[in-house]
């Protein structure tokens, strides 16, 4: 007994095995009490070890003839914070020898680190301070273990381990005992039980949060059919749901279109006046408007600088000059002998009543002369005019198409003709291009159907890019909706018959 007390004082770490066990037991109970509300039993684990052990110290092997033996241990761990757990345990090691064998029993506690990887692999490591009992003596000792376990079931895991044990001896003994062992370790755990919980519904819309795609936003009176728990979308915030809104990116505004749900009335100049009530639909009103002309700016555009606003000027690119025309606002009074509204200065037929035209050789000439060719000029007839938004030829232009058919039949020197379609400025560029191609194709197909060789004809659309007149008036638009014939290959001598 006296020798044991000397050993304990020499160590300075373990003064009483009982005190150490009491301390570890108190810490375990305290941790357990703090874990009551978190299913403490799921943090508890029982561990068993069985394997072989051997002496590393020379004294034990040579003097005591103890080289290898068997080892077993039992431990209890309680997880306290994350992967860290408190551990208490006891182990026994038996060494057979010619002198009758030896027995070492350790009891103590410490800490364990472990964590689950990939759901089924659990590496671990522990360190423990012990009281070692052997031959009626009590010595201080410590041990360190490492290993890995594999889940066999949710409650059972098994795997190999290695453990180093160091028993501190007094100066009068053979020396410290150094032991290294290894074997198989198994652990038992009680899985945590998932208790049923009341479904949460943070936005109180009747759809629980687990299934609510908008958990912080109530579904409201018009829920979205595609997204559970979400209100119907209204991206432009005009009160019309996107699934019913024909303009989901544009608010209906103060002037909604009765024909298109969720859309504003058309307003080309974006001045707040719908085109139907805007006196200047292509000019924004600006900061100051004209009281008796809603939608018009106080200072209207005047391209020719003659004091007559373009919106009222029938000749917006020709100044009125010193002699204004009393019958045409903004136009100069020019000589017009035949009275066809084409001034003699630009009238190709000044003594015959005609119509305005883009071709300077036909401008102001009567429609009776539908088709004429002089040399290889690329303008070969009056334009063919069309109705609004339609590839159908107007009645007034049927005679022009028939005249072109007659000329192509009588003049084989017209080797190739391009049928070229045009549209006015109204509508989108894509729609205008589509319409101009359809108009050219309509005339092209008609000529082929009436006997013209398809090899002599081509067709194409130019959209609204080449207007005959640039005025923003119904008269100019009617003249710009047209098809023209252009010579692309001309021969002075007729081509030989095929």
C-alpha cells in the first residue's frame, strides 16, 4: 500500500482512481441532463473491443517472459458537442508465460472523436486516463485508440482498431509498460426517432411549407395553377394575370385596349395620347401641348421651314414660297396647265391630266398609258397599288397588270423583269416585309398563270424601306403600297424563239 501511494505521488496526475471515476461520472450525468430535450439516448453508444496485445518494452519481454496476450474492453460514450463525446471504460489484458502469466486491468475515462462519412463509414479516435491494476498495485496509465467502423445496421457498426497503452511505473520497478494491441471493435447505438410534427404554413394560405413554392407569399384568391401555394403572376402589375394578359410585359395603363386584355391602346409616339385620339400620332406632345390639338407639341416639326407644321403641310419638303397655293396647305402655287395637281415643272405630260408617279418619265401622265419602255430604262410601268394590309390588287391597278402582261408578250427583248413589292410605313418591319413579298408573289404568279415564262421573271419584297412618298398621310400611304416592274436584262434585238 505504501508503495502504491509513492507511485501516485510520483505521477502527480492521478491521486485517486475513485476521484477520477467520480469526476467522469459527474460530467457524463451533466451532459446527459443537458441533452434530455434532444433525444439523449440517440447520443449514447456502447463499444466492445476484442483482440491481441503485445509488450513493446524490453523489460517485460525478457524479465517477465511476457510477449503477447489477449485483450478485451467495454466502453460507454455520450456525444456532447458535434463529433466530441465523453467516454468511460474498462479493459483487461492477459499475458500467458512460463512464470504463471500476468493480468492488467484498466479503468478510466476520457474523450472520443467520431463522425459519419458517406452515411455508412465512421472513423474514430479516443484518449483515456486510467487507473491500472496489476499484482495488487495501482498505477496511473493512459491509452490512445484509432479505428474505423462500418455500419452493418442502423444500430450496429463493426471495424478494426489499434490501441496504445502506457502504464507509468515507479523508479523501483522494471520500467513503464508499453503495450500495443489491435483487433475488432463493435458499437451499438439507438437511432433517433423522428417524431411527427404539425405541418408549417408561414404564409397562412392553406399550403404547408413543405409543398409551398412561395412559402412567404400567400396564394391569394387567384392561385397559380402551375406553382403550388403561389399567386398567379402579373409581371407588369396591371391587375391582369399573365395567363390572360396579351401584353404581359407592358401595363395596360390609364387607357386599356378593350380588344386586347391587359394591353394599352396603341400610342406610337408614347406621349400618353392613344393614336385614335392623338392629332399628332407620330410627334410626342412634350412638356407643352396645343389645347385644341391633343397630342401635338406646342412647336410642331416643320421640315421645309415654311411656317406650316408637317402634320398639316401637304408639301412638307417643299417650302410654300412667296406664292402659296390656296387649295393645298404648305404648298407653293406652281403652274399646272392640265390641273392634275402635278406641277408643270415636274409633269412628264403637262398637257394631259394624269396622276403623280415615282418615275419622272411617267409622273403626271394619264393612266391610259399603262406601260412604256424607252431603251433599257429600268422603270417599265405605272405602279400596281394594293389595299391596306392585303396582297390583293386594287381595282384601279388591274389594267396596269394587264398592260404589263401585254408588253411582256409583245416585247421579247425584255429578257428578265423583277417584280418588286413595297409596303407603307404602318406596321412592324417584319410584317411589312412579309406583306411586300406576298404582293410581289401575287403579281408574279398571275403573270406566269397567264402565259409568261417563269424564267423571265423574279420577285422580291422591299418592305417599307423605299417609299414613293415620305409624307405621313393616307394619300402617301396608299401610293406606297405598290408593286413595281424593273428591267434586269434588256436586249436591243429579240431573243430567238425557243
